[in-house]
């Protein structure tokens, strides 16, 4: 009741400000046990740290065992020698607004890779790119799927038969005058019945669909976990080049690649890595295409720089480096400057902005180019993120994802 009365008398602009600040507060903050961590929410609210499963915690170099108040609009240095959790009560005018789980986890190390590889994935079902017309044996032109199926639909079954390849779809359709199609649109399964058209071209029944069942390209491996054999790459999903939508994949592979040259990026036209994919040299399997990257299991060790993971609180405005493979199979280190950090935003893969400062990289690529998505970002000796996007009108700048979000 007190909170309601207070809200009622707040001017609207001030109320909207506090509402936005409240929405930006995270539910969980992860820190590494045994290290000094920085807590800075840039928030107008107050905080009260309450140890739970841990006996001692250090705040601003003072050991405390009981509840302690902190200013969330200022930077606090927090450390704990043991793993466990604490609770941060977010308060305003003495009222608790939200609880944050403060987790202290063991140090984790992975291999920061930067290796460019071929990534080939098969879609789950057959992806519809668009509808077209079929010339029938009577000389007329027909569009059997127009206004029924559309770009982005994923066909999973034809007359009860599962289809994952274009050839499977074509085979079933060619033998039927009428087909029942099950498909996925906007994550919902739907069905329709369509009359096929016997084509004058080859006397086969057709639907007049443009479809695709796989895609491939060059991307960069971010990390390899030697304990689990898992890898993460790209830092963003594989989207279909025609529909722009994230691909629902059935399976995939990462393959050895040799980068021949880097096409330089210019304003308004991103460059790209150009290379040869060795389809006989499989490095691992892909089993997941997510908003925060492409993931799978390696068939053997993927070399890289053995470094500790750095959580969101570890990344700061300042100098850093990226690991990138822009020639042959050589992974090199290049300097960047992290310009802006949206530490607690809700975006999956645009968490910080950086500028390429390395003259060698600028001379060779113009900045960030296609194929460099997934390049590890290392700051103060820790893997803190990965390259995800380039500023199309300024290839010197790019976006990155927190490694914590990838994991």
C-alpha cells in the first residue's frame, strides 16, 4: 500500500524513468570465486547484500559476514574465496523491489579459438523460399501453392511421409495428384491440402515451390571446452539468406577450411572471408542453432589460447584483442577498443560495441567482415565475448556478445 501511494504522487516522467531502471536490473549476476569482481549497475536504487550459502564475503576490501548496504550507482569490488551464492536486495525508500542472485562459481577455462571453418547445416524439414508457376500439360500456367504456402514455411511431411531433403519432397509429390502438407509457420504446426499440376516439362506432378534443405558458409569458432568436447561458434544464429529467419536445423558439421583471401569491407558493403572448404575433413558435428550461436561436439581437440572465462562484470570500456583467421589457417591477434558496454541489456548478441584499432587488420580487411562472426574477444587475459555483427556503414566498428550469454 505504501508503494502504491508513492507511485501515485510520482510525476509521469520520473515514474517512467524508475520503471525503465527497474526493468534493467538483472535476475542473476555471476562472479568467479577467489577473484575480485566489479559490481556496477548504474542504478538509482540501493542494494543490500545478504550472504546465504557462504560464510564470508568481501565488499570494497572489507570482510563482512552480515548484511551490508551498497550503492548500486557506484562501483563496488566484491570477492569471495568460496563457491556459493548471496542475495542482493534492490531497495527504494526502504522497500524491497527485487532480489538478485549473486553466484560465485569456480574458475572455468576454455580454448579461445578464432579458427575459421566451414559450417554446413541441414534444415529440419524443407524450407520454402517462395511459390512459382507450373506449365501444365494442357499448356496453361498454374500456381498451386500461391496464397497457401509462403516464404519461411518449413515443410515436415507430405501425405504422412517425413521429408528433410528436396529429393524426398519431389519424389512423393511426383506420384500424387493431391497432397496433404504439414508445415511449421511461426513455430506453429499447420496443414493444408493442395492439388498438384502435371508439368509439360517432364510429365511429373509438381507444386510450384522454390525450396532449400541446407546451407553452408564460413564462420569462426569462438571456444572449445576441453572438459566436455563442446564448441561454440558465430555468437549469433545461422539465418537463411533468402528469408532472413533463423534456420531450424536437423544436423550439421564444421569442416576444415583454408582462407585464400579477405575481401575488404567498405561503407555500405560488408567484405567477407573467401576460402576453400574441405568436405572430407570433418572437425565436429553441429546440433544446435540458437540466438546466441551455433554449438556442437568436436571430434578432436580444437587448438586455441587457454584462458579463463570472464563474466559480464569483467568486461570494461578500454583496450582488448580479438583472435581471427584471415589468411590460410593462421590465427592472429588484433587490437580493438571496447567503446560501450550494455552490461544488463536484454539483447542476445549485441551486448557491446567496439572499434578495430589494429592498422594491420584495417589494411587487410577494412575492419570487421563476414566470416569473422565468432572471433573471440579477450580483455585482461580473459575470454569475455565474441564478434557478432559489423556496422554496415562503418566496418571499423562492430558488435559483440558476452561470452556469458553464449554459454
